[in-house]
C-alpha cells in the first residue's frame, strides 16, 4: 500500500471514530445503553459499509455490524472498526447482542423501522425473555450528518463540480424542438461521463407551462423558443449528492419572463448574502420569501427555501417557513427560491452553500443564464 492510500485509510478511520463518539454522547444524553441503526445512509455514515442490507449495533464500548452471508466479506473490508456478525432473517440475534453487552435499553430508528419489523423485534425479545426495553428514537444520526467533516466536503465538492460541468455542457446544446426527456437523458450521460455513479434524483426538465409544477416529470413536451425551462439535476459521487437548478430560455425572453427571473434571482442572492449561523431555518426562509412577497408573488412560492444535502439529496437542515432548527457552521444546504404561475410556467434558481465562519460560501459554479 502506498503512502497516499495509507493516509486516506487512516483519515477515514479517524472520521468514523469521531462520528461514533458523537453518537455515543447522544446515547448518554438519552440514557440509552445501545442503539440499532437500520437506515442505510446512517449505516454508511457511521461504518463505511455500503451494502444494501444490515444493521449496526452500537454501545458505549463496542460496535457490531450485523449482515447476512452475501455481505460479510464486504463488511469486513469496508468497516474494519466493527465486529461483523453474520445473521439470518430471524431477529433473535438482537436480544442475544443485548444480553451479551448487558444493554437494558435499546434505541431503534423509529423513522426507518416499519411497524411489521418492530413487531418481529418485540416478539424476539419476548420469546427470549430479554430484559431490554425497546426505545424509539428519531433523528439521532441524521442530526449528526447535518455537520459535514472535511472528508465529506471533498466528496460533496466533487459531486457539485460534476453537476455544474454536466449542466453547462448540456445547456449549451439544448435546441428548440428537443423534448424534456431528451434533455434529461443528455444530463444523465454527461454526469456519468464525468465519473458520477448516478444522478442523485430523477432529473427535472420542465418546459413552458410545465415549469409551473416544481416537481414536474420530464416527458415528451418540446422546448419552444422564448419559454422558461426549469432544469433541476444532481450527481451522486461516492455516495454524496449534488443538487442544482437553473432556468434557461432559448431565444429572446419576453418582459414577463425577465421580470419573474429577476425577482427570483434577487431573492436568492439576498438569502445567500444574509443567511448566517445562529438563524433558524425559518429565519433563513424568510430572507428570500420577503423579497418575493414584496414583489407581489406571495402565493406563488409554495415550497421551502432549501434543505440539507449529503448522503441524501434531502436531509437536515430544513429551511422552511416554520423551521425551528438552528443553522450552524459546517452545514451544507440549498438555497432555491421559485415563482410558479399556473398556465404560464415558472422560474427556480438553486445553489448549494456551506456555512463557514458564520456566512454562506457558494459551492455551485454553473452559469446563471439571465434570459
């Protein structure tokens, strides 16, 4: 192994250890002896294991990765800091681990485990006369993931760069008569050609009146000259997601399109300039919403200003009208105001920013093409 690879492995191991330490501190705060992690992104974040099946069993002093025979070798390679436990579909291994560790209270991810799964777990505990309480938890690891470490920032930056470059390439090639679906397919090819493992969500290409629907599904609608076209896209690189929206117009835009675009851009730039650590998600949302409302479009901006980005394309923090969570340095999130007018179309502009030294640093670099 060369020095660079060795240093990289050491860096990953250190990051994993720090994440476990932060989670263990939360377990102590909640007075939990152990936690069962089932969510796939949380599992990857805490262990490095990217298989599609398995659980983490974490206590104050031990960490076990439980998975079936398909993934045991992979788990040993990707999660060297974890004891790998081979399991079957029978959940008796859970009370067995609790008994072995002495855990009297076991948290589980209530926002991930189904009712049917919970009933199977409870039955296993009852049949084994386990003296462990099952305690629902919500957001323990997701909250940790809101603050990005150095390694995550590197992966996010690369995902964002891929998305930026792919957008600029495809936007330069869009012609009248092309369908939304054709543009979306070009974006996916451009993303993969730059080393992304996939797009991070189904690409939105919404032309003309379709742009009035924020989550329009790209279809056979042709792109016409002079109409707004909303393109919302992302790349996934080594698990981390980018998210970018631009609104373009082919040919000459009319005065209405220019006016709506300028309002949305002004709202976005104001939010980027004024958002700061210590604000709530609701405070941040209001920075852009106020600009749009003062321009007479109070009812035409129906979604939240933004959301966190990381292993999932939508994660903490949330920047929404009633958002109570506090924004902190190290958080990465989108700022994406929009105006949507039924029967006409819409405009949305989105960038990913990182909070650093209390202020937003814009990570997205794709060109904003004013109509």
